[in-house]
C-alpha cells in the first residue's frame, strides 16, 4: 500500500470561525497524515474531510513509498553534498564580499560549500592588516530582499553559547580587525600604509553570519570516509565522540544559566573533573542549585555535527561541535508560557525526516483536540513535570535534545544514516519502549556494551525515562575510570590514518602474454633482412622490461638525435648515398648487427644461412662514417675495432641524405645550391620542452597529491599497454 492509499476515518467537525492562534484543522490533518506515514500506520483519523484532498499530497513526505516497508539507508548511499553548485553563488559571493574594500581586512574566496532553501555557505580566507590569515565560513542569504533568511535568528543561539567549546562559534571579524590594529600600535608597526581603508564590516547588514571553520566537515563526510576505508571505529574512539556530544548538550543546558556566572559549562567541568570525587560533588551541586535552560534544537542531526582541529583541548582526536542552532531553535522556558496552539502544532512538523523525536511523530497526537484554551495548552504541553499532561506528544524540553543527539550517536555506531518507519521495541532489560532496537541485535555486539546501553536509554520513547545530562556525565566519569585497553595515542593514530591521504597502490605483476601472430610475423621478417623494422623491434624488445612497469624512454632516430659539438666528426662531401655492401663484408655486417641487438623474447630462426666470415677480414665501415684515410687495417686502429657495434649505422632512415644536402632537396630530387651553414663553436641546443616537463614532473612527483600520483601511475601503465603485441606504435613509422 502506497502512502497515498492510506485508509482514513473522518471525524465530524462543527464548522466555526477559527480564533487567533488556534490550530486550523487542515494543519492538524496534515501533521496527522505525515506522522502516520512515518510510523508505518495504514490508517489515520482526519477531521472534517470526507477524503484527503489531492493537493495535500504535495506537502507530505514519503507519499509514494510503501507503508510499513523497512527502509535502511547507509551513509554510502547519501549523494555527494560537496558537488559543484550553480556558478551564480560564487559570482554573488565575489561581487558582494570579495570585490569590495573592507576596513582592516581583505576577503579571499575559496569555494561554495553548500546551499539550502534560503541561504548558501561559502569558504573564505580573511587576511588582516598584520598579514595574519583566518579561515572562516560565511552563510549568506540567497535573496537579501526577503526575510526568509534572518541573520539575527541564525546567530542568536550561537551567541547565547558564546565561548563554549562544543557549539560552533560566531566570529566577529570587525572586532578581530580592531584588536589586531591595537596590537600593531603596541608593537610599533602601525602605519598609514599598513592599514587597509574601506567600509566597516557588519555581517548582519550584509545578510551574513560568519562561523568558525571546522576542518574535517560534518559527520556524514566522516562516516563516508570510514565506509570508503572499510574501517571499524574502536570503542575508545566512539566514547570520545560521545563525550563531545554530551558536553555539547551540557553547554546548551547550563551555559546560558545565571548559575554559570557568564562562563561556559565546559570551563567549570574542566576544573571539576580533574578529581572524580570533586566532579561528583560538582554534579550534585548542579542538580540542586543550577537552573537548567530548556533550549530545544529540532535540527540536531548528523549533518549538523561538525568536526574540527583543536589540539589544545583535544590532543588525540577531533573536536565535535553542534551546529546550525538557528531557525528551528526554541527557548521552551519562555515558549511554555507564550506559545499559542498553532505554534505548538508547527513544532510537530518534520525538519529533517531522518532526525526526528517521538515528541513530533507520536500517535498520542491523534488523541489531542484543537481549539484549546491557554490553560489547557499549558496543562497538556508545558512544564518540566513530565508526570502531568501528555506523556510524549508535544512535550519538548532538554530531553528532546538528548534523544536527537543519541540518534546521531546510533548512526555513528551502526553506519546507518536513516531507517524508516519509526517503530519502538521493548528494551531487552527494562522492557520500556526504545527506538534503539538496532543496537540490541547481534550485529553490533562487538561495540562496548555500556555505550550501547547508554544510547538505548537515551532513545526511550517517553521523555521521563531518558537519563538526564548529569547522569550522562557520571556515566562518562565511570567509563574513564575503568580505562581502555589501548593507550590514548592509539586514538590519535587511528584518526590520522583515517584523514591522511593514502599512497598510490602498486600495480600487480602480470605474466607477459605469448607471442601473437603479428609479433611472430615481425620477428620472421628480421631473418629476411628487414633493417628499419628490425631495429625498432630490437628497441622495443630492449624496452619491454617487466610487465606493468613504466616504459623506457622512447627511441629517437639517429638523424634526430642531438650530438654535442665536440663529439661531431667531419663528414665526407659525398654526393650519393653509400652503396649497399657486397660479398663477405655484407655477411659480416649482418652478423655483427645481429650480435649487438638486444635479445628478444623469442629466438629468431633465419630462413637462409648467413655467409661465413673469413679470419682476418676487415670490418665494413659505411662510407659516410669513414675517416679521411685509406688502407686502414684493424691493427692500425686498435685491437677493439673489430668488435665495434654498427647498430647506429643500421638505424638510419631508408632515405640517406648527405649532410650538405637539405632534406627538402633530397625528397624532391634537387640539390640545394645554398652552402652549408657553419655552426658557431660552443653553441648548445636548448633542451626540448618534453624533457624539461618530464624532469620537472620527476622532481615534483613526491609533493603532488595522491590523486595526481595515482593518475600518473595509471597513465604510465596505460602507455605500456598501448604497445601493439609488444611494439610501440612509433616503431611502424619510417
């Protein structure tokens, strides 16, 4: 059954005008239908409608999905949220921020990080007048002319927890610029030329909010990295993440309190937890004397938990912070007294489907009537006393944050981004309904039992059954006292191994394939006296080397080689190409050519027997390589002359051109009348561009990113595989 096919029962409704602040029955029906689909119910009660109007389905999520069908989505199935965005966003950021002059600072745009319905997020480097650089994240309205994006609302709760370690902080760039100018004055380096003049930066006036930069991104990015590396998160690492999340909850609950004396809760906790007895005494005093603030953030989910680098406070692991405490944040201490009925029902609506609390989708909502008076609203939905009023529906408070953060921790432990429908199961020890059923399955028995037990209790359906923040802190103290099997530096090594790029993987060696018919035909042609192709075959055989290794440098034809000036010999002024050797000299020429070739993979079997060389025969030297002397014997030139290799003489092109005849004239059959130009002594030809680039790549390769090194390795492998039956393509070109 599809979501649109859900069965309905119509409850008659007496028509009457809706009073100000009352919930309209259409809003009530919409929320009831959405909640039923999220729970997997096949039936829902609606008020006043004989059927569900078709336009209503445009506002309902999961309307096309099968009701009640289990749908588990791992992190690996989440689309790349860092995909390139529309160029309009980068252009808007440059025009409105980077291209303007600001007092005391300069903005350098890096990239667009993300975009939402009303705003987009960009990454920047801010350069101050003292040349210091700070990397920040700026969230800006897509359409500054509307009120859909309110910078004051977006930053209100972040500023409420100003100075806290585990909530992302808003950065006042103008205040930092003024502070740097003050330090420059004290250091005596404050001059008129060193100051950048321009408009004073005001983030709210520019429809922006400036946040601190979190180096490692959100939790989805981290979990996708864990999945890509096929890594298993150790218990000690999981407890470190959980500690950050709990301290984030604690700072939300107690930092705004007057009891904290304008200091963050983490400051008090850092002082108290140095001694366990002192820490327990401090927690007892917090429960008795400190006023808890019921700030509720309905957008607490995996995408809004960010990881940063802070070695001063977290030397062994990243620091995890709660983020985006903006549009869906509420001060429930005030809301319990001031909210009207419509505002209460609006809070029921889903912000993110994968991050919802039972207070939003509980079936208890279906029993609630509308058009209540204010005293009834306070009795059913308000207050800290969870023994009065509703048990679950609409009972928003600090316990709601505990459930949402525990849902994030469950995703980290299981690797599951979302699971539908929302269905509670009985806790295997207390028999209380919990939404942490996955952690009770044998699949996750390898995870620390105490951590699984803590998270399952935080996922209880009823808020009154969930542990308090002080209980969670006591639980952390006890687990730390027990200790772990591994040392703290083990956690540091694990995180470094996760984030550091991996080196290129070596390609496996392969057995060279047997000779194909084309290669065998080429080899056979050698025995018939094929000079040009045989020389290339010898070069290919010598360069072949081990399989899947980078190929040797390409062969360069002799007449294209660069010869140093001091090694050049005078060439005879011959007008005709040298004649082909005859008789025994030709036989010795071919025999020596065959001896000095690199050995190929397959033995060459000549079809005709080679002429024998008589003892004492003089070696043949081509005319254009002979010196200007005659009647030369081997003894006169040295004992090693008879063993001289004629490979270079055999690898010239088939059309031999004398040095004083231009190639163009030789090709057309006409002799150039222009005298040969004499090159100046000491002139050295510049290196070829290909050689310079190759040398640069060889030097810069160790410092290149891993992606480039992998690409270069694979390109070399592909280049070696492009050889046709063991021969490079250029070996067939004369």
